[in-house]
């Protein structure tokens, strides 16, 4: 069935009570240029009559303790981002559709999702604002609803955004206040440890050459029993335990490498982002919702990866994770500047693959009165950055859904074949 969405009301949802009008500094990580972007997601709920009204009211309440999200980004000087706590609000769109979610298979097929109908449309220029959070709630004739969310990455990482949505959900369920009190605490880099700024080049740099490839989407579903079998196999072979993420990331990286068939000596990179809240001394307080993560980068030649077993690659991932504390501490002290390499700026080429774990962020637990989402759908941010997202299979299924944009069409079938071999034939692949 073809989706038809009617947007009925658009406007700003402001905090329900008066909030402080001030300017807040962002952290060194918040201010990274790579985070000057919006993250876009769809959250599909099977049931929820009056969701547009209930969520709008709860959103207004949540913006009281989370009042910085109702503000605006400002750049006090080049590269120095702050939040102007203006109380302007977040952009909210109420929409409806005569379709049922069942007729659309609950948007299980990412190829068929009309993202632009489910995400909030552009904020009118007459508003003169750039909201940090934008949300569209589309109510379907079956009583279900879909939230299309646009979140400014400079103010929250995935954990922080999920914390905010869970707060909205709790207030929608008539809790007096969120169970987790939000904490700003963006000064976790002591001044003596704040990474120094690199000098700007005397002559402008030429814009980087854009790749000419186009990445295609591929979903791989891995039932829970299949994942558990592979984890048991790893334990039997090594005597060690491994995580679901490690198994899936290793399988994806090796399968992609074999499918693409780079030249043997090509240097390949796997990059994933690790939460660093507990690595600081003292650890960041519960309720912190800013960006605090660090890229873990693993480098290997194509030939070594092509010949490696999944067990061997899992060990590479574990070894890199074990060094996270040391590497993050070096970054805090600015030691990365000694070799001129920015860990937050790995090469954006076909030889670098990014893997992100979504299953533990908390999006799948958000409840606005009617239970958690059937599933959460990430929206591709770039057609040239190879990405794999480790999420959850849509309810009621249990297991992992690997959502990828990491190969060109010419390599897609081979990639899926290699993944199927690892998942069904075992870790000796």
C-alpha cells in the first residue's frame, strides 16, 4: 500500500515552565566538527491512540529539566560552540495517515520507507530558528504511530538522546519527574588536559575529492540462538568470552573484505565508537547526556583479513578495546597532536568501515504509555561512508538486525553470501 501522510499542525513546543536563560559551554568532544550534523531515526510503535497529543504534552514537561535542548547553538568564536538557553522550544509536527502499519509491514523493509514523509519537513525560514530537536509524530488509522526524530549530534550522543526520550516517555506515563535527573557537566576536560587546537594552515586547503561510489543498503537478521551458538563456539575454541557486538563486527568486516577483493596489501580500517563515561576520574555522573565517546580504530591488511578466521578478528577487536583507557587518556592530554593524527578523523574512504552498536543505547525501551517500539530505524547519513549498525530485530522476534550501507551494488550479493557463510557454517570461516 502506498503511504499518504498529511501534516496537520507544525510549531514550537516550549518548556512547560520558566527555565533559566543563560549560555552554556559545550565540551571539547561536543565541539568536534564531525558532530556538526543531525542524526535521523524512525521509531515505530504498534499502538498508541492520541499519541500526538500525549507526546506533545510530555515533551513540554521534559524540556523543563532538559531546558538546554530548547535552546540554540551559537558560535562565540571560530570553533567554540555554546548553547544559548533561549527557551524557544523544539520543532514539533503532528501528522496522520489513513494507512495501517500492518499494511506497510511496520516499515520492516528499509528500501520501501518514504523517509521524507515520516520526518519533520523543513522549519520555515520565517521562524528564524534552527531547533536542536525536531520531531514528527504520525498517527496511523490502526492506532499505531511513528516518530520521526532529528537530533543535533553536537548536544547529545546516542545514549544521551535515548535518555531524553525515556524521560519524555516517563512523563507521558504520568510520572512526576524523570527517574534519571539530567546533568550538564560538559567541563569534564580539565583546562590543563584540554586537547590543544592545531594551527590553521597559512593557505586554504583544497576541498577533499569526493568518492564516486554509491553504497547500497543490506539487512542481515541473526536470531538469538544463532548468536549464542557462535559465542559458545568462540568460548570452546579460546576459553574466553566475547560479546554479541564483537562477533557481529568481526563477521561483517571479514565478509565485506572478502566480497570486495581489495588488492592484497591494501590497508583496511574498522572503526567503532566506545562510551567513555566510566573512564574519566571521577566517572561522569549518572544523568550526563552529552557526547563522551572515543573512536577505536583497528588496522589490518586486506590479505591478512581475507585469510583470518572470525575468531582471530574477534581477538583483534578485544585487544583494541583493552587499550581504550590508555588511548582515551592520551587524547585527553593532547598526545595525539604529536604525530598529527586526529583519532576523530579517520579516512572516509571505501577502505574504512564504521560499526555502531545501537542495541544498548536505550531507544528500544522508550514507552509513551503503550509499550516499547516494534523497532527503531536509523536513516542513512551518507551514501559514501561505509557503515554497519548493530541493532535489534523487530519485535516480537529476538536477535540482532545488522543494518548496513557498506558495499556498492557490485559487491552486495557477495557480501550477503559471505555473511551467511559465517553465521551458518561457524567461526572457522
